[in-house]
C-alpha cells in the first residue's frame, strides 16, 4: 500500500515532470500510478483506469506480459551491459537488428538491411540529422544540409528533435529550430481545407507545399524531408489518400531523402509492422522507438535503407556518432521478445483485419454525438474534434479549454484519453478484445455527455 499524500508531497518537492506546469501540479497533486495489467492501470487509491493511450503510445502488447520481464531478467543475469563501439558486439543487438531487417518490407526494390540503435525516438532523430548530412558529404554534395519538417509535427525533445518538430510552444523555448531546419504546413483537412476544396485536392495541395519549399530553398541545398505517417502528438492528423503518393513523387523528382518517423506508427499501430507499407511510400530512413519494446524498456533506433547504408558502409570510414546504450543487450533482448510475442499473436494483422475496422465502426457512431464535429480513425489510433456547432463545425473559444475539460471528465470516469487543443485522441493497446473496445467507447460517450453537461451549466 502507498501513502498517496506522502508520495505527492515528495513528487512536487523533488521531481520535475516532462511537459508539465508545476504550479498547477502543486495545487492539484499528481495521480500516482502504481500497477498495470492488460489494458488497465491502477492508481494508489485503488482506482482502475482504462488506458486508451497505451501509456505514451507505446504499450502495444499491453501491460503485464511476463515473458518480457523474463527476457530482461535472463539478459541482466548473463550480460547486463556491453557496448559495440570497438569491434565488439552482443547477441541480442545482432539478433534484433536481423529481426527488424526481416520484418521491414521491401518497397519497390529498396530494402532495409541495417539498423542503428539508440534509447529513444528523440535520439534516433538526432542520429537522422547527422546521418543525412554525412550521406550528402560522402556523395560530394555537402551543401545539401536543409531538412524540411512540418508544423505541428513531433519528433522529440532534444535540440534536433524539437527543431525537426513543428511545435511552436517548443520552438519558443531555447531558440529553436537550430539552423538548417524549416517547416511546411501539416496535411490537416479539417482545419486547413479551403471552402469547396475536396479532401483529395487538399492532399495534393498540402504535399505540393513541399515542392514549393524545395524550389524556394534550391533543390541542391535540401538534404531530406521528415514526417510522421500519421501525425501523433499533433492530434492524430490523418493525411488524405492523395498526400503520400504526391510526397513520393516530389522527393523522387528532386532526389531528396525521405525520413519516415514511425516512433508511434510502427509495430502494428496502423496494422503493419511498419507504416510506410500501409501508405505505400519508400523512405530512406525509418525512426522507431516506443512499440519496439512495447515501452517495457527504453529502446529506439533507425532503419537505414540500402541507398544510405551502401554509401555509409562502403565509403564512409568512421561515422563519429553513437550512444553508450546503443544496442543495449537488455533493451534488445526485451525488444526481441516483444516482437516475437507480437508475431506469435499476429498483432499487426489482427489490428488490420479485426480491431481497426471495428474501432472505425464504433467511432463513426461516436461521430453522431452532438459535441463531435469529426471522428476519424486510422489503424488503432483515433481522434475526435469537439465542436460548438455540429452543422457549421464552429469550435469553442480556446479560452474555455474544452479539450482539457473533457480530459478531466475522462480521468474521473476511469479513462485515459489525451487532449490536443479540442481534439481528443486515443491509441489503445493492440491486445484489446471487442468487448473492451465497447467498454472504451461507452466510457468515451459518458465523458462526452459529462463535458456537454458542464458546458450547458
Ligand atoms: N517521434 C515521434 C513521432 C514521437 O511521437 C515521439 C514521442 O512521442 C518521438 C519522436 C520522441 O520519442 P522519445 O520520447 O522516445 O524521445
């Protein structure tokens, strides 16, 4: 048993939380999460909460998977640590790299035979910045330095990660972006579509913003374009079907590298091992983290496509880059056990063929709610836009913070759902049953009803 008050006091006295207003935290106190099993977490007061966010989009295989703990324990007892810097290696890192290479589908003749490991998505995107610049140096085009990202994207919290991302609140702190990183608009039809423009037309226009930016900078100066297949932290922004094929045309035409940041979208989240397969595009680098270990232990990395790997390995010499925990044997052992578990339970296919279609059906029903202006899903992520007027899709005054109001009702009703402005988003564990999806949908409805009641008070 935990003494909640004592933990909360120590928490506000000593612990700086990520992305948290500490003034607010001190007055309200944090909720102390103490246990988890399946799709549920429990707080120190014994409340059971359905975790529709899989932690931070990472607990793909659900909580309480003993074999992942067992894999960590066995590896900790055999070889808890060794690095791969000086012509040494370790078995789990090698096996996991080979496993990832085998799972990454070939697209139009391009393969992913190589993997670089880090401990997080942020570190992996920092690696990407150095990798693409190194590649262009080796190609004799060192002036190709600029990387283009998108507004409202999230690529991590390190200097390079936060710069690649397009969160204005992050850029405002710490003089970001760093030089050589620029942004284009996100493909968010609900917000940015023009009157009379179809979603398909909008998708093309949003993609062509990349071409305009390339021409503005000069194609010979652009190194790469980075994007999430579906923007996650930005609010589950699902691109129109026309978007990715047009992006592919543009990067091909100008010869620039394509980085697919799949920290959220890989490992079954969109119903495939890797999300580029769903949308049919051909990246040169794929960032991964989170779901690779179902969040049980920190691990991230970059799948390096053969276009870059060939140059880097054949004529690269030493790449002066690496982390103490690159290829950490315990993290890699857990990653391997997690991927084997997901393979055995056939989770990507299960999401694609069973869970995602059912979630889409249930979300279409939620779309009928008077507070909901848009309800959409893609694989096993979903978003709802809370609106003041269903017909005109007019939004509430941002001062009202309706998203946060709804989030508070979720908390009270035993549901974790995230608010991004007035967009409510979920990314549940991939091990849900239909009954659990029904339970989640019923909770979402109750939270929407409660929010509406509060707004009408
Ligand atoms: N890239 C994407 C798309 C993410 O969603 C995240 C985290 O949410 C990151 C990168 C950063 O990963 P990490 O928090 O492991 O550094």
